[in-house]
C-alpha cells in the first residue's frame, strides 16, 4: 500500500501545473426531464461537480466546476497551486440496446496560481532565472520566489459510452474520449507578462459505477491526458496528467431498467 501511495503522490507532484484537466465521463440521462449529477474527489487534491440535464428528446446540456489545490502552506520550498474553473456544453445522446452513447461540445474558463520552485524551458532568462532558483534564506542577494498567475479559456469535444455488466446489470462501466484546447488569455511571472501559451490534449477516461442507496451510486475511475503537441511551458501544462478519482452520482435510471419499462 505504501508503494501505491508513493506512486500516486509522485504523479500528483509531477502534474501540479497551472492547467488542470476536467473529468470527461458523463452520467447518463435517458429521456426528456431527466437530470443526473456527480461529485468526484480527484486524488489527492481536487474536487469536481457535474450536472447533466435533458430538456428535449436526445438533447443534453451540461455544466461542471472544479477546484484543485496542491500543498496547504504557501512556502518557498514547495510547489503551491490553486486552481478553479468551470465549463458548460451542449450535446446529444441515444441508447443502442443497453448501451448509452453521447457526444457533446463546450467551452470553459479557469484561473490558476502557482507559487514555489519550478522550472520551464521558456522561463530561462532575466527575472525568471533568479526567481526559479532563488530562496528567501541563505547568503547572497535576495531572489524572489516565482509566482505564476494565469487565466485560460478551454474548448472541448467529447464522446461517451456507458453499458451495464453482463452478469450484474446494476453495475455499469463508462468510457470517454475528449479533445481539449486550453489557451491562456493572461500569464504572468512575478507580475511580468509571458507569452500566452496554448495546448491541445486528448483525454481517455474510464469508470465503474455501482448502486449505493436508491438512485445514488458510487463510482471510481481514472483519466489520462496526452499532449498532442510539444509543450514549451512545463510550468503551465503537464506532459501527461494521470488522474484517479472516486465519487458519488445521482442517476435517473440504468440502461437495463429503462429498457425493461419501455413499451
């Protein structure tokens, strides 16, 4: 267990960048008037809530928000990251047999702040060199600790599938693919403006979901975001953020129960 925790913690440390991906797997809505929601805790420092509604047949709207934090104390010897973001989208869905399929597009915004020791290929020179390797103690001239603040916009397109377990119909699996563009509208290091970085990611997500109580279900899953182009600013963007999460979801009905009552 200690080795598993250490591995997950090293993943978290390597991915404490300004941009934080949102989870892409949607809870299912199956008819007009349905509303589904999910709340997830993302190991070890993030949370996200998501709501999906179906206002018309085969039409869905979604909204999501997330908060991410790494380290609790703003200390010069550690990375300290705070991120908040939200997104909204529109899409469609259909059921083929017991499999629920959906496609959606959307956009969002985020704000992120990072404080501590970090390096990046495009932060070498001038103020950045002193800030990256500076500290508040020791001998020599004081060097400022790097403070990186950024605001970014996102656009995404995704597809999701959900299907029940063959032997245990109440248990469901889900998978999604999402392409996201993240573009910083503002990026500054210690108050000095930096080039506005942008990046494309391909996210693959999986989950498993089982009944908890009435229409509440617990779920667990993971996602992996692969950078589709070379990353020049590693303080803003991670190379391949890997996420693990657990949560609860409210779902109107399962695929098999919906099919059972269909005329």
